[in-house]
C-alpha cells in the first residue's frame, strides 16, 4: 500500500515531499526508502489539513449566511433537523 501512495502522487505532491524536513528523532533507524515514504505521508497530511481548513472556513461562512436567511429560529432549527446542511446540529450551532 505504501508504494501505491508514491506511485499515485502528483508531481506537485512529490515536490512538496522533497521539501519536508523531518526531525532527526523521527527518522532514527529508518531506511532511505522509509524516510522518503514518511516525507510523502507528512506532505499529504499537510495538504489534507490545509484543504480541510479551507472547507471548514467555507462551511462556517455558508452556515452564517443560511442562519441570517432563515429569519425565524424555527426555520433554522428545521434545516438543522432535516440534515440538509451536511453537518450535525451541534457543529452547526457552534
């Protein structure tokens, strides 16, 4: 499975992985191939975290605007209960 990650990586992801600097303690006793794979996983994790952060910010903005449009509290609650928003009631209310 690990080799497939590298094979399916884009050129951009490969370039990002090459620029990852791992702490010495993190690579102690690893082979060169294991270090390369670890760098790729770290780069992919950073990319996913950035994407998730952007998605969360956009979701928060949309929820804010939806709540303003649903002028009465019961309209907002109806949207939450129906599950149309793609987030739980608890998360939408935060």
